[in-house]
C-alpha cells in the first residue's frame, strides 16, 4: 500500500516517494476497516470485503475511493512542508471538494436489492427476485420462495409481500391469505368478504359474451368451471370483484377434459 501512488502517477519523478501511508500505519488502517465491518479475514492470509464494504465503495463518489486523491494530497502536504505551496490554497481546494461531495451525497441513493421484510422461517432478509417473478430468502438453504403469480393466490406485489411478511396475513378481494412456514408458503384461508351468491345464468351469459363456454357441475354438487389459463385472469378478477368469491385454478381439470381452467365452488351459486 505504501507504493500505491507509484502505480497511479508513473510519470511523476516524485511518485515513488509518495504512497498511502507507511507499513507502520498500514496494519492500523486494515484493522480499522475490519473493526468497522467493511472487510473480514478468511483464514490467516486473505482479507475480503464484506457486503457493507462493497456497498460503501458503491455509494462513495469515485474520487474519494481512488488512492490517487490521497497521493495528490500527500504530495501537496509535502510541498507545504517544504514551503513551496501555500497552505491556504490547499485548504480552499479541500473546502470546495467537501462541499461538492456533501451536496452530491444529498441525492437519495439506493444500493443493491432492498429487503422487503424478514423470512418467516429463518428471519433472514426476503428480496424480490432479479427478474421479478418471485420473492426469496437470502439464505439459500432456507428455501423460502413465493411466486408473484401462482394458481392459488392473486398476484402478490412487493407491497403485498412486505405487508405479508410484517403481518402474516393479507386481505385481497378474493380472500384472506396467510403466510406459512412451509411450502407453499402462502395459503388461501377464507373469503375476507361476504360472498355474493352467484347467479349461474348471469355468469354463464357474461362468459359467453367474452367467447368462453363454461362447464357447470353445480347441479351435481360440483364446481362451475371456466376453461382457460392465465390469459383469462382479468376476466376471473372481474368475477372476483363482482361476487367476492374465490376462484381456484387447475392445470388439468377433469371437468374440462383435462384442459386448464378456473373453478368456483358450487356452494357460491344461487
Ligand atoms: Zn429464510
């Protein structure tokens, strides 16, 4: 480290004499960095940056993280020491730099993924997946994973997930959802709103107007089936909103000849 400056200012004849501290101060600086949690020892020889260390470097302006700046300061201080530089002009430069760094730091900066809350299993941080399809626990061995979209629950937004992690339950128009400590992690519990009895004829007519032919097993104490996959989800959500009844989904519905489809239990019908 004491030679750091020589790599940065190779053309400067004095550069070899200017470095970042001395071997004596180096140990102290490294201990301070470890002490503050910005780096850690791996075995006896290696020191690696911690997440906090990496993030600190990300947050700090490039100028402050460059050894070149310290080298430049050391050089100017040496010039002040030898009487060739005016200390006031050095301090004026420091003041200007400090003021510009502070004003740029006032801009809000978010780094890395933001934790949505604590994992119900291991209390680790829960993050939104990079491609935005799921929510996962930071601890890979934990296995906590919630899909944003799944057949048995409505779309869970990051705000919903934060609420679920904090409160354990979430009310949506289709019902109340509970966060479990084991797969599938989210469970539909009960309709949070009093269901409105569904008029079968009215619902069938509505679906036909959308080009969908439902299959009703209500008369034989079965469910009312609506063939289709996620492409008809907006229609299912409309039905949820109108009647406050939950709709389930099956990829392989027997009633529909093993096609995918949504179902509303017969008990919800007039
Ligand atoms: Zn976990």
